[in-house]
C-alpha cells in the first residue's frame, strides 16, 4: 500500500537564501519569504514539520509601500499600562525600525503555534546591505523561478531502496 511521505526534521536539507528588499513591495516580498521559511517550495513539504530554509533579508530600509500606505498604515503596540497604546505610521517605522517592519509582515504569514515560533528564528533581517552570515554560503534568491535550478536532495539512509538509488546516482 502506498502512503504519503512525511518528512522528518532530521532528514531535511536546509539552505540559506539572501533576499534583497531594495525597491520591492513589502507584502509581495513577505509572502515569498514566508514560503521559503515554511518550506513550501520543496517537494517534501510537510505541514506539521519544520522543512523550511534560513532566509537573510538585506536592505530592509529600502522597502517600498504602494499608494498612501506610508502615511496611512499604522503599527500598534501597547506597553501594558493604562493609556499605553503607541501608534506609529509606516513612514516612522521605516525610518526608525525597518527590520521590525519586515518581521511584522512575515510573522503575520506564519502559523501561530510552536512551529511558527521555530520558523521565526530562521529569519535574519538587516537594514543595510551587509550581514554576518557569509560562512553559511547563502544563495541569492531572485524569485520563484530561481528555485527550479537548485537540486533538492532528501537524505534518507534508513530505507534500503533509497540508499541504493543515491549510491547509484553518486557513481554516475
């Protein structure tokens, strides 16, 4: 009987992607970042398992909002005390905390569970064009068409048929 394959966390190969946010629309780039974090671009995506990749976002301060959203969109936070509601416009957020602006948009697209909290740790956002993750050898993400050129490997050594197929592929 055939069964649907469910990926295990220790079998997932995690890649590092660099996303340049300069000149990109906030919502559109956030949805692609959320897709990479969840792992939905991989053929062995499993909804209840962390199968996603690490994402580095650079140039967060150069993000674009369409229309009058810079003046009209508001970000709310509360201190917990009475009359502690603080409101900032998107323009103020982009000027003072551009990293938080992208994080807020991406976090809203992730699950609100323990899995979502684990996915949030794989997002690294920087306001400038430099980042400290060169040792991980990240690949520049150009868009969804960029994923078709990357080979995806699933590492399963416990199954004899899969192990023999991978050995034959390595010999060729």
